C-alpha cells in the first residue's frame, strides 16, 4: 500500500479534497503545499525557506504522507522523488473551471480565510493579470504538454482522467467514502 503520495493537477482539479480524503484513508498526514507557500498578505515563500519547510513537513511524517500541490519550479524533485506514488488529477478543463468558479464564489461569499490570514478577492480572481482562471487554463496546457514526457514512463504514476476513475482509485485505497461526502470529491 503506498504511503508517500504526491497529488498533482490544475487549480480546481480537486487536489486538496482528494489528498485530504486519501490521507485519512491511509492514516497519514495531509500536507498542503499552498499552506506552506503563501505567507500573510499573499507573500510567496522564497525557494530556500519553502524547500526547507516542505522537507521539515515530510521528515515529521516518517510513516508516510499525502502532499498536494505542484510548485515544481521552486521545489524541483523534492516531493516527487520522495514519493512512491504520483497521482495526476488530469480532469477535463471545463470541470476544473466549473469547480474553481463554485469554490471561489463560496470563498468570496463567506469570506473564507485560506492560509496565514489570506482571503480571495474579486480583483485577484477576475481582474488581474494573475487571475486564477487564466492561470488554470495556462497551467493545464503546460501540464498536458510537459507531464506525459516527464512522468509517462514512471511506474509510480497514476493518471486519473474522470471523476469515475478518481472514485474508483480512492475506493481501492481504503474504506469507501460515504454518500454524503462523495459529492465533494473530485
């Protein structure tokens, strides 16, 4: 049974929900890279301190972990190389964008605090050059071009392309989700 799992995909793919559920099933900690990367006032962690905090989190979980997020430019292979399984949530872009919309509207309406006191704003989501929706489209294209070559021959890769595949793979990892929780999974 895998115990060091790296969960990758675009924004809105369901990485965090999937990773949290998987970690619970496996009885290992869930490590969310966004929580380690984003400081107060949306300050991005510098590469060296970020790498150190990720390594510390991994070291603090010697029996295994599930880590969600990408950050390959800053982390290099730290997470991927240490993992025994790489799960790529490669769901259709239209699904990721619809989920991103629902998630963002919920966070805006309810003033949800994310990491270190940060909150999403209308401007950041829709009106800036750094729009999360534009970023999602660009990163999906980039991932579809680069990741098959990078991970294609890697026996650790599990590429899930539909919600049905996601649920089937999760169910194979442990106790099935309850019907009440099933709708929240990717």
